[in-house]
């Protein structure tokens, strides 16, 4: 679907043909710098099309894209890039002073490209656009389902850690679970995804997903970018760098967003306040396209869910309990189907065991250790 939108951010629109071509050019830049399978490529950017292109480019050469929190300062940034054995970094020029100060402390770093985001390039680093313009698209290669995909934790449970997955297993989970959220038939393996992408566009029902949180957050990049892109869909990014309820609701209407990703009440309550204000003045946008809202990473209270459903009566609110290391359960709330705050239905692969490795039966009153199965990480890097 080369003429369809892959990424939309405000006035910027990147079609699939250009997205693939630009990512392939960046892939060749990485190869020319000496990177290859299992090389780590850091992404130190705010939400933007270039973030997605860098991730795509790394995967094209069997390298490992690495999310880097744009709030990290020098020592935090150095810790993560050194821990990841990063050989390349693509960064926003507005963050470049931090890269400049630590570059000499990263002997493994072969390539550093800046995406100019504030009109002012930083001295001493090549420009992203110049590098792409000078490159030819990398040849397509056969990749391996066992290749590593990695996402760094935010450090909530200690220092940030790279959580490693097998990319084939990871994509397989999207193929298995994502279609049902959009009410379409299951996909029989990745070979069927391209035909499904064409069919969805032809039927006027493409997967249009909007990530409220940053792409450097697992929820944002997995559900708001990687999953819809596996089906040729459109990933919509906010034009604002911090949460903006006006931008969210206007974008839902303008782009026909079908799936919105949020982080619990931290996003939902400001959205609700703004919708209440709009309702008082009769200016609530048409958000009837919105079929699913997925939340993870923070509490999403029942009261807030019920109030949002007054504005989104045909929307399913999916509240996921999980972490970078995997998901354990979820709850679904719809109009007339109320749940309880902080209570989740477990996944079929989620169980509880006591200290002697005996399975704890639900309702027995016994306490045990939660065990998550299914798509689980290989370990920490």
C-alpha cells in the first residue's frame, strides 16, 4: 500500500513507499558504518517519523533498535548507551548537547546522526537528512525469527534493563491478538499480513492507531506503532511533545483514529476534563471512529472509564496489567459492562504457584508467586 499513510504527525505525512525507502537508505548508512546483525542502534528522540524510520532501519539489517528516554541527562544517558553496547545513535538536535558531552565516553559508538528539530544543528555531527540523501536503499535480506528485539525498562525497579525478546515470537503475538481488537479475522502467519493490509485499505477500514505516550515507552511503540504497522496501518503521533487533550481529541476526529493508546488516569482524567469543558460549550469533536482505547502502565479507575464512555459509547476500554517483561491480565469495560478498579482477568498462560511449586487454585486464599507464560523475554541484556 505504498501510497497510503504510514505515519502522520500534525501536517507531516509519510506514505508507506517513502517510509520503506527512507528506512532502507538509513539501513545502508548503518551498514556502511560497520553495523550488522545484533548491533545496537539508539533512538534518542521525541515522537517523530524519524524515530519509526530508525527502528525500521535497524530491523532491516537484523540490528537491535534501542529506546532511549529523552529526559535522561548525561550520566543516565551514558549508562544506558554503554550498557546497551550502542554502536549508533540517532538523536534530535535539541538533545544533542548531551550526546556531545558523553560521546568520548562511548568507544563503541561508530555513528551519530542528528535530526534537526529546532532549526539549529549542533556542530560536529552529521545530519540525518544528508546521510539519507547520499545513500542508496539497502538490499532486502532474509531475517531470522530468532533475532533479538529489545526494549529498555524505565528504571522503575532499579537501573534500566534491556528486556530481550525473539522478534518472531514478538510479532507472532501481534498477529494473534491484534485483529480481534478491530473485529477482523485472525491472520494465518506473517505471509498473510500484506494481503490483509491491502484488503483493509480497500474496505476503508485500515488500522489507524494513535500513541498518546512517547514511542520510547513500551505501550506507545508496541501498540501505537509496531502492531498497526504489521498490518499496513497508520501510526498517528501527537504534534505536541507533552500530553495535550485538545490535540488528542482533534486528531481522533481529523484522522479517523480507531485505536488510542493512553497511560491510565494520568491521561484519561485530563481528557475527561477537556471533554466536559467542550460539552459545556457544545464543541465536542466527532470521535465516532474510536473503537478501542488501550491503557497500560498506570491505574485506570472505573469511575473515569464510565465517564469517558458517556462520550465514547461504542468504544471498548482495554486495561492491560503488565510490564516491559510481559502481560499478565486485562479487563475490558464497555457501555453497560462495568468492571472494578485494579481487578483483571488473567491470561490463559498466567498462573500462581506456592513456595513448593504447587499451583494455587483461585479462591483458595493461598498466597503465591505469579508466573507469566506465553510470549516471555529471553532475559535481560
